[in-house]
C-alpha cells in the first residue's frame, strides 16, 4: 500500500503533519487556559489519540519490541517536561489550567527535537516503522502527562470541596 510512495515524500509529509499537529496543540492549549478544566477535557485527548494504534494493523507501521521500549522511554522522558509546565489554579471557585509562557517554548522545542530525531533516524529506520515509533513516543508522552494532570486536578478539587462549609 505505502511501498509505492517514495520514502522521502512519506518522511516530509509525516513531518509536516506532525509540525501542524504541534502548532495546533499550542493554539488549543492557549485557548483551553481561558475555560475551566474538567476531568473530561483531561482524559479525552489520550482516548482520541489511542485510535491511532490502528495503524499497527498494517505491517508497514509495525515496530520491533526494542523499538517500542525505546520510543516509549523517550516519550515518558518528554512527558516529564510537560508535567513540569502544567499546573492548575483556582479562579472564582473554578479550576483552570495555568497559562505558562514556558509551555509554548518547551512544546516548540520538543517538536523541533522530534523533527530532528525523525530526520536523523530516517537514515537507518524505514519510514513506516519510524511513523509507528513516533506515534508510540507521542502516546508515551501524552498518557503520563494527562494522568499527572488528572491527579493534580482531583487533588485541587478535593481541596476546594473540603474548604467549602457545608
């Protein structure tokens, strides 16, 4: 299916797509800070992203077990940076994601690092496998980040609820 497409074209298209998604994420994140957070808003992005695992139905995207561990490990390391920049605050009795100027620069930095890694690794790893690895990396990044956000949100919500007199 994908074998007929030149690998360089696949690499460029997938990189442009990843960059577009990263830029979209920056805009979504900056807009979401203006609305109260909720458990649903925290949990849904990884659930929606999980549908991307269907790519592994196609042999073109399958990766070796060691590559899975490598991609997952890098994703978890990257998630620590996102966890570090994601904090909540209470405004008018509601919980909001605190706007962090560093977050945008960190996200751009992570995106640039991913693009550089993709071009570097494309010399030794097939484009399809690389696509699968970068999906695993992204999923390995978003799941711990969102779990940490959920934990922070619930802790803050319990704190607010315990402070409200009955």
